[in-house]
C-alpha cells in the first residue's frame, strides 16, 4: 500500500504556484510505500485535517526568522489532526492505536513521528475535533496572547482587528470583547464577512477595506481613536490604523498577509505617529508563550463552553492534493474562519475510546 506526500519543489519569487503537474510548481506530489514495520520509538499516524496558516509563505523563503525555512525536497511543513494507527513498542505505555493527536506531520497522508512530534488531545464539552487546530489550538492561542499579553487589552479600550474574519482575527476580536473593550471594530474583505463579524461575533462595527471610502468608514468607527490594534495584514491597513492611533496605543503585530507574496514588502508611511502618540508596536510569535499554553487553553475552553467565544471553520474537501490551491486561496481571503484541508474524513477513522 502507498500514500501521498506533498514536497517543496521550487522557491516562489512572489506568489505561490499551486500546480502539482508542472515542473515550475512550488510543490510536487510524491507517492511512497506505507511502512510495514514501525520502529520501536515511533508512531504511525494517519492525517485527517491539515492546518493552513498565513505564515507558511514565510516558511518557504524567510532567511532570518523564528523558524528555519522548509528545505527543498522536504515534506511541506504543517500541523494536522491525526489518528495513531500503530504504536512502536517503546511507546506503548503512553499511546494506543486509535488515539487522536495534533501532529507536526507536514503535508502527508501518513507519517512516522516521534512522541515529541505529537500532542494528545481530548475534546471538551461543547467542542469538536477541529477545535484543536482552531479556537483551542495555535490559532486561538495566538489571538489570546496577542490580546492579553502584547495588546494588554483593558476595560474601555477601542480595539481594531485587521483580517478580522480570518482564523486568528475572529478569535482576537471576541477576546477583546471578553476583556472589556468598549468598542471592537474589524476590517475584512467583503460585505458578507463584515456582516458575519457584527451579526454573529458581536463586533460593534466592521469595515470592508475593498470599499472606496474604507478609510472614511474607519475614521467614523473610531471616534475616540484606537487603543489596541491587532494586525494580521500590514500594508495600507496598518498605515491607516497608525494614523488613528490614540496616545499610548499598543499595536500588536501578528502577521502581514498583504505583504507575504511580494518581493518588495512595504512598511508604514505613517510611522511618525509612533513618536507623536507614543505608540508601542510589538511583533510576537505564539511559541514565546509555550509555558502558558495549558492555562490559556483552559480559559479558551471555558469561554467556548459558556458561549462567550464562537468559532468558524472553512474546510476544503477533496484530499491532500487540494492543499496547494487552498493555500493560494487563503492569501486571496476566500475563507471565513480557520482554513483546513480534509485529507481523510473522520468517518474513515479507526474506532477509538479517546474523546472525539
């Protein structure tokens, strides 16, 4: 029996080429035999859902970053929800066949992994399996620490979130509300997304940055200026929000998706506001807060169970071959909420006693 993997094939100059059938595609498809023997110190897992994340573009070419770039010819890096199929003899006391894990598997249908490359999880009351990669996973943790530790959101703040209908932004805005923000405003790229933010997630206002007068709308939505800006996009939106910064505003630089697919990224032109309004701009990586993950997940889970926190998922069906195009679509903003690729449906999973 064989299975499929997607390998890093050609460095993109600007945008990713999702073709798996041409030599100049960013990725290529590989088929290899499924292992018949599992080493004593390994686990054989089957991937069911792949996480798609904006940072993946940086993982391909960034030379000086928080993580080394993916090597040419290697399996594309990525996190997944997977099920353990076979347990190596040395790990039988910790794992069993049928256990569900969050795995650092990369883009592959099956993977041989060490115990350090998987994290067991159980679904809390009111939860579902995919929460482990969204609201209760790295996405939720990024939003949580960005708002609470970097933005230090407090009662009475006006908070603006860019990329607000995306995986991280949609959670970040809700956390600002839970933390007591007076006003929460989201920026998104369509009328439907803006309506989702206001009607379903409880944002006070939402601005469609594709509208011709979006800067005027942003000004009207922030009459008392911006205390906390959680930025997922960079570019012109960051610039416009800097121009609306309040005295001692905190700008949380989480991502810059508008700049990832260009060879010449642009910084903000309104940078002098940082001086005049004493603005703090701080970039962060969720890994910085690893020691606090457990307590953060517990609080996120509590908010989810209480209905204070809502989630939205965008799951792409059709197997692993759909991952490259789905990643391109992520940068186009086609998703609302967390984007994942369904490699294998849960209906094909092994029977399991672990909660799923």
